[in-house]
């Protein structure tokens, strides 16, 4: 018996289906328009969870992060252009100082954890709403063919893109359903949460933080580094000028030494010792100054301290089996008269250069100066070069004087073996004194005192200068020690030229060299002096020099008890320290002339 079907059990006929599709399209159009209005006006009411998630996203979002001056890593944003700082005075502003790693790590972990937790809560709410919605639709949704099931999306995709609802919307379904409203309100914050999660993961990565910090330091110092490298290029000596000057100096040197050996009995064994900035490869601008020490070897001498600092001595000859060439310069107590010896040496040099084919002028003797200075005018380039002949005594002893025990600290720089090897070398004494020349100490007047010199060791140190012993021998291991010294010497030279108060007259390049030697001994490894970190190394060296000036204390590198600034006034030290800090804080306007 055939049973009749009830009218309500029949599926909707074919003519009705286009109407359903049309109504579905109209409903979808209305929904998309409402979504656009909701995004533009933002008047739709949001749930408390959504509002909290969005606030969290705004605090950590990349869009707001790019408007700040600094990113979560503590680095300056690249979106903000570098501005020329205003001229200011004060302590040296070293731009490489950064936030402590411990504080930064705690801050990053707290921010990252809050962003991730909020993002996870938002994603969990979305999944619960999606499951409820699918359960409701599965109860009232009509059966579909295999083709229609293949065309529709079975589940919402988890991505930052705009969410699209199911294609088979029921014709009786209202576009104003609360579930739809909540889903639309969460769609926009989800994109921000996902981007914040990525940012938090990057922030918590130690490698990423280290890379970002290094990039920031390089970026901050890049303008200063370019200026310093350009200044160094300007300080380079032209090879043609160097060749002409060195040829002239060698000619004069050979003539003077030959004359002294032939015509001065006590100079028969005289030796030359090339010292000074030119032979240390730290000469700047022009090859216009040369220092040559002419030394007399002495043995069996008695050395007594002339002052409490340990830098000046009185020298007495001990008994000799035969007459010594220096006996003519001895006092009754066998001490050598440095002033008489220097005077005869000066007269001999003057006679030696009379017949040379150069225009040479001998400078007047300067008080307390052990050098005989010749000014030579070059014919080719019309420039003047200065040649200093310094008289010295070469002393061979088993050890250096006792005042040097606590000095010459190069163990962490060049090593203990290198220090022991250098201390086996002889030391030198030059006729130089401090104070008034007629002042006496234990029967010896100051003008007959001798100052100890380690210029040969200084030259050897600066030529080696590397902890690895191969520093600057190839391109990969170039350091900036000598470059920093050249820049400091040039800064002193420029400040002297601009000084109208005569407060810079007490300073010389030896103060700069001593500051560098102390800095190298303190920061001995080569990674502290990489050429890529020229700006930071130079700022650190200037900070060291300014500290010495403020304290008015710059110990001799070999004799710590000898303060090189003890005869410089505090006002002059403060003046130079202020000028150095001004140049550092304003990116060295004196180098831009």
C-alpha cells in the first residue's frame, strides 16, 4: 500500500532555489556593508574580553612601536632621523651606554608574557564561539549535495586575514545575530595579537637582542666614525714629502755623527737612536719633526735619586783602570756635569752643519731642554723641518732603577715574557732638570741632573702594540690604537692653535702618548681596540684623559711616582678637560674646519 507523503516533507522545488540564492547574496551584501560601517565608526558594542585584548595589542603592536623613539630592545628607532645635537658642555656623553641586560630581560619577559597570554585567551574564546555556531547550524541546515559541500569552507582558518562566514546562509537567519557581532568585533584584534606574539618572541630571543644592540651602537656612532676616518685621511703624510724630508735628515745626521767622532774625543763611541713620533709611525699632518738621540755608552756608574719622584738622577763615574773620556766633565765628587757636557755637544753640532748644502738655522737654547734644535728650510717645497739632536747616556745595568718596579704594567697586554725581555735592555739618561738650575740637592745643582728615558722601549711597544703579536699584520686584525693616538695629538694641536689664554702651553704630545699606554695596559686585548669600533675607542681614550686632567694626575708609565702634571696648574687642567668634553658632546666641531 502506497503511503502518501505529507506536503511538509517535500524538499523545496527548483523554482524556489534561485530565490534563496538571491536572498543569500543580498544578506551577504548587507553584512559586508555593516562590517565596513562597524570598522569605520567603531560604535558597535564590544565584549569586555575583546576590549582588554585590544588594549593589550595596542600596547605591544608594531604600528604604535614604530612611532616611538625606542623599540622594546632599548634601541633607537630607525624611523626617527638623526638630528644634529645642540652645542653643550658637561661630562663626556658616551653614546654607547645601554640599559643593563638584567633589567632589559625582565622587562622583555613581562611584556612578552602578557601579550602571549592575552592572545591565547582571545584565540580560546574564538574557538568556543566557533564550536557553538557549528552545532547550531548543523541542526537546522538542510542536506547538501557533494558539489555544494566541496565549494564551502568547512571551518574558519586561523590567520590574520579577514574572516568570512559560511556561504550557505539560511534565508530565515537574521544578519543581526549576537554571535556574528562578537565574531566581527574579535576579527580585528586577532590580527594585532598574532603580530604581537611574533614581536614578543623576537624580543625574548637573546640572539636577536644582541644583534639589535650591536646594530644600534654601530648606527649611533656611524656619523662620528665617518668624521674620524675622514680626519685620519687628512692627517696622512704624503709619501713624496716623507721621502724628501727623510733623505735630508739622514744626510744631516750622517754629517753630524761623522764630525763628532773625528773631532770630539769623548764622542768616539757615539751611537744613534732614532726615537720620536716619526719613527713610531704616529706622526701626523707633515714630516716636519725628527728626534735623534746621540748616546754615549757608560759603565760602572753610581746612580742616585735627585728628587722624590724617581725620574731625575745624579750620575757619578766609579773608579776606572784608565782615564775615561768623560773625566773632563766630573766634579770633585765624580758626578758628571750635565750642563757642561751639553754645552760642548751643542758647539760641535753647530760646527758640523756649517758646510752642509742646506739653509740651516740653529735655535736658541731653551731652558731645561736637552735637545739641540736645527730648523732646515727645504728648497723644493719651501717647507721647514725641525731636527732635534738629543745628548744621552746609555747605561748598562743588571736591572732598571727601583722606582720602575711598580710601573711598566704590560703583562695583560704584551705578556710577562715580553716585559722581562724588555727590562733586560739598557736605559738612557738625558741632561734635563726641573725647577731652578742653581737649586742644590746633596751638593748637586739641578742643571747637572739627568732624567731617565725609555723612549726606545716606547717605540718598540707602539710598533708591536698588539696582544696577539700579529695585530695589523693583515686586513682582518687591524686595530685602532695608533689611530686614537693620532686623533688625540691632533686635537691637542688644534686646541693649542685656538687657545688665546696661553693655558695650553704646558701640554705636549707626550701626555697623549702616556694616556694611550695606560689605556692599552688596562684594555690589553685586541677586541677592545677593533678598528670598526674607532669612535667608541676614541671616546673612551678621551674620557681617560679628561679624568687624568680633573685629578691632575698622570703617572709616568714606567715610574708611577712621577706625575707628569705636577707642574701644570689646576686651572689649565680644568680648561683642557672642559674643551675635550665640549668637543665630545658636540661631535668635534674642531675637526670640521
